[in-house]
């Protein structure tokens, strides 16, 4: 089912916003593709097929999908190595178009980062992209299950003291969109990966939306060309 489309602006309201990082506010595709291509080749896998499932998941969960018969402890050990490499490599990490203005507009509003990256990787990429780190963040260390499990988004909502139904998720990947929907939240899909996975509404990047608040503190997201 395709995402909602409209020729006139779409307005969504919420009490809190939950933001994925990679592919949503930070473009880290160059690093992700370098690291995961090398990993796939070293395990005799087709890199192009591997890249279809890496986005949105924690590394160990991606490895479990690609090598389903391998012991999970091996996946966790290799994921630790992968995280260290990705954290050290910020070449080509840039903000998604419109992300600086979008993040500035969220200053003082209830929002959280909900990412499959660990804390060190999140810090490295947000710093490389020159984006402010949200005060509330749910990283890989915070959850027992990777996206598409909804745990991360539910923890983000709880940390902000907001009902899941009053949250809007910003996501780019199939796993992330599924996680947001499973949490009972509306999902704004960002970028080309998101379009095929039935978010509530889809936009090409963050330049096409505007964030305002009403007198009672409700957050209004106006999406142009959604």
C-alpha cells in the first residue's frame, strides 16, 4: 500500500516527536555501504542483497537475517567490531537536506532520538553532521530488541511522558517504519527508502515540512507536497 499523497499541504499534530537518526536526519549511507559491503564480501554474500536489509536494524540483527544459522553470540561479537569501525569512519556523513533547520525548530519541544546506533556511534554521527543531540535519546544499549520491534519507540514515548498515540515517528527504513507502526504511532517516512513501506505520509527530505506549535503546546507538522 503506498504512502498517503496529496497536492495540498498535510498537517499532522502531536505532543512529541521521535526521530530515527541514520537516513532520517543524518545521511550516513556512504559509511554504511562501505562497511557492510566489506562485511558481506568477507562472508561470501552478495553486497547488493545485504544492503537491502541493513538499514534500520542493529548490526547483530542484520547479521542474523543474512546468516540465519550462525550462533547469535558470533553476531554480537562481529557487531562490536562493526560498531567500532563505523564510529571511527565519518567520511561522507552529512545532514539530510533540511535537517539543521528542522532540528533548530525542535529546540524546546518534546522530542527524542530513537536509533539503532549505540551511544558512541550516535554521538560521532550527530557531531559529524553538526546537528544538536536531543536531550532524550534511546540508543542500542537502551533496548533488548532491535527495530522492527517497537521497544525503542515505546521507551522514547515513556521517557517523554507522552502516550504513544500522541507521538509522531520520523523514519526512513522498512524496519523503522514497522517499529513505529507496531508502537501505535503515526510515521512520517523520509527519503526514497521510506516510500515503499506505507508510512502515514512520505516526504523526499526535511525541506518539505514546517514545525510550529499551537497556544496549548500541540506540535503541528505541515508537510508540503506529501
